[in-house]
C-alpha cells in the first residue's frame, strides 16, 4: 500500500541524513530508491539525486495548461513504477516555483 510521509524540520536537523539512510537501506535490499529534489543544489546532496523537473519531466516554465511530458510504457516510467521509495527533498520549495 503506497504511503506518503512528510519529514519537516529546520536546517541542520538531519533531514538529508535520514533520506540518505532510508535510500541506502532500500538499495542494499536490491530495491529501487529514487532521490528527487526541487532544486539542483539540493539534488547534489542526495545519492543519485536529480531534480523533480528532470525525473517527472515537469516543464521549467509553467502555465495553467502545463503537464509533465513523462510518457507511459517508457523505461523512465517503469523506473518510477518499480521504485520502493521516492524521496523528495525540499518538496515545499516546488510550491514557490509552481505558484
């Protein structure tokens, strides 16, 4: 059953450490863990991290009719579907760029 867990805390409290530990535990078992971040800088702090725009094919310039360009039945879509966990660091920052 899919779950969404939100981890919040001030800077320097260990959120990225928790994410890294979780992803390592999943990957050690041979499962897929995807690291996503809302900014390129945040993505570099996660093992294998990529921006949300890159992973989910979100347009960089958004308007009322924008949609992601991730196509079903592609290798990229399969990776997302097979993932046991998707960690999205700095997710709240995306609201500022989508507003």
